[in-house]
C-alpha cells in the first residue's frame, strides 16, 4: 500500500500549538492524531481513530484474543448512560484514543469517557434550536478526531470542532440552512488535514454537496454540489459547474431543489487517493416531475480530496422513483482473479443490489441482488444499470382520473432499503462481506407536489409491509466474487445496526430486540448474546489496551424504522428507548 508523504510542518503545527503544549504537560501520552494514524487505523489495534476502523471502512479488526472459543467469557466492564430525558435512536460509532472514548449521542451531544473507569471526562450539548428538520430521528453516527480536536455535526447543520481534552468549542461552521431542511448526522471524514462532510435533507429538496474544511480553522477549502447545474468552489474561487451545466439530465428548474443528499458521509482509499461519497434520492420522489437520469442523484461519486473534482461516478438507480438513496458506504478491498489482483470497491444499495466496482475508474465488475423477491428491476445490464420493469414504477398522478393519485405498486425492497445506513463489514480472513439487510416491501404511489422551503418535498405516499411471516432482518455473509450467500441469520425485527468482523473468526452486530450478538464468521452460528436493555442500532468497535481486547457497542432503540416503518413500525413499538455505552472484555 502506498503511504502518504510525511506529515507537513503545518499539520504538526496544529498538533502542538503553544496552548496545547501547556495542557499536554499534565497528561501522559495524549498524542495528537496525524494523517498516518488515520490511514493506519486498522492495523494499529491500540485505538480506533476513524469511522469504519480505517478510512476504507472495512470494519475489520486484526485482533483475535476474543474469538469463537473465548467470546462466551466476555463480560461488561462498565456501562455509561447518556442521561437526561433525551433518548431516542443511538447510531454512534465511538472513537477511542489514548484511553479516552469519544462518543456522540442523540440530540447532537458528545461525551468523552475514561476507558479504564467508564467515568465521564466531559460532555458537550449542542443545544439545538426549535424547528430543526431531521427526517429520520434525532440521531448522530459518530465523531472524527484529528490533531488535538474532535469533530462532529449537529441536527441544525453545524460542524463543531471541540478541544479533545476539555470539550470546549474551538470553532463552529454552518453546513446549511436548517430552516430549509439541511441537517447533519454522519461521522465526518478526515483526509490530509481536511474535515470532509456531506449534508442531510433530501426529503426537503435541499441540494446535496460534499465540502472540505481546514481541520485547524474550519475554513472552507472546496465545495462540490452533487446535483448537475450547481457551481463548485476551490479556495474561494469558482471551480466548475457540476455535470458541466444544467438541463442535461434534469428538466426545467427541477435541478435547483434536486436532493442527492450526501447524508451518510464518505470513505477514503489512500491507495487511489480517492474519496467515495454516495448520494440520495433525486427530489421530489415523484419521478414524473423530473424526466431524465437526474445526475448525480442515487449515485456513488469518487472525488479528488485536494480539489473536490468528481473523478468518476456510478449511478445505481437512474431516474429513481422509489427513494432508493445511493448513499451506502463504498468499501475498498482487493481480491485475486486468475492470479491478478483486482482493486475493487463494494457497496450494497438501498435498491437491493450489491455492486462490485473497479475503484480506480468506477467501472462495473459485477452485481447481484442481496435481498429476496426484488421486483422493481429484472436485473442489471452489462454496465450495471438496472433493467426496469416499467410496470413496477409507481404511476403518474397526472394520468389518474382526478389528477391526485397515481396507481399504487407493491415494490420490493421498500424505500427503507434492502440495506439502509447500517454499515457492513469485510473480513480479510474469509473474503466475505457481512451485510445487515432487511426483507420487506412497500405500497407506493405518487401525488402532485411543488417545492416549498422547509416543507417535505416527496409527492409520494407509502406503507411498508413485511414479505415474510417470521422475519424482516437478515444478516448475510456475501461472497463478492460470486454473489453466493454463505450463511444467513434471520431476525424478527428489521436490522438497523452496523457490523464488525474480527480475526477471531467473529462477526458482531446488534438487533432492535436489544442483543449484542457474535457469530462464527464462517458458519453463521451464534456464539454469544448479551441483552443491553434497549435496541442496538449502532456500530460496534474493538481495540486493545493494557494487553486486553475491549469491545464497545452503544445501545438505544430508534432511528427511521419507528418513524417511517408503516405496518412494520407497529410491530416494534414495544421496544424500549435507551442511551447506554456498553464496554466488554475478557476477565483477567
Ligand atoms: Ca487504530
Ligand atoms: Ca431519501
């Protein structure tokens, strides 16, 4: 793997300014985070300094002390409550560095916790204004760390940099107008001294974008809108219109509120030096109002981290009509094909297809459904484009008798997706992807709609329904070379939490029923379960400290399912809310 050049003097300058040196004297080994720390995060098992356990997002740990034989003996060492009346969904992946855990929670809060004792060091509450418009619960998916600061985004669309030692605000920047529907929930990405962020708000007709800010000052370095027709910027100067100009793949003025929200954040591959971001649905959902492919909605984008230039794009659902956001994580991995190494990237889409791409140029290698009964397309063509069954596109309301409601279709998967936000894991030992998926469908129909600032901009109605009697959730071990599902675990409730794979031949995830679960990575056998007291919709991590392997997961039921789940939401109503960080290890 190619390494970045040595960190520059200016980056060192961030880490050791005069004021932090004074503070550092009283702390042992509170080393500032460098680009090398983030790039090497997966291999350095003493900490977790990036979302995804490494910028490629594999969520794989080489640790093996906790393994299929020993995992039964792990015990909680502490549990930390977020406290207060503010509970709801907890989707955060913690960061751990030098014995301190940084974990975000619902309602845009962050906590620093002493890993050894479970005691709080500081907490920060963003104190949100009235009128925020999060589409899908008041969640946050995690922090970033760089230099001597920790970073996270808020539901009123601010990016906040905090002093890692004290939790005091160092800078705060506006990512968008929350009164127009912008919000922020993803874990920021750190690449070469810059904090890279997207935005949420695709259900309100915002315009998606990816932005890079100087980690030290928060000043904008570049901005790349993800909807054709909008101007990009680099160092304060215009830097080209996205897609080269308006009205190539969008009609009239529709591109001005075109959605394509970059709400799940991104991954970074140091080897190709590319950032990968996905984009959400084109707005509004009613596809008859915007004939064309609607670039770059429902796509994966590879972006130059220095300039914000789109290097390649791969659109998973051109002219989306089902809210098949294309935001899901792009995970870089290599595999052997006839003795040749393929530099690939994999992504599992809301639309139910799993894609393997060449990560250097975005070319389609192969794709296959990873959910059952997928019915909106009959397959993928040689370029990876869906082959539509036009009868499965919800009908045009303008063609209905009263012009108010188009014909309803029952589409599989539902708009909450074959897979939603919850990240999958890639095991370097088995070569398999462990995909948290859901088997469900939806009645969906279209209605007239026009854009109004700060109002939902859908033009659709929908009801999600199960397609099997005994389960919706489905954790699958997927072979990216063949599409074979090596094993499947069926869960009654929809799965909504991320996955972790380890060299201990283990796969960890949680379920809304409240269990942290460990599976044998090869057989799928459940080898450990622990009831955390509330549903798990977050991503577990593992690291080692003092010669011991730790495991942490955040518990707290919520997220999009109880809010948008239709018939399914009724079945998960009984799950209790919460907000607890659970940390485990083997007994000494
Ligand atoms: Ca690490
Ligand atoms: Ca969406």
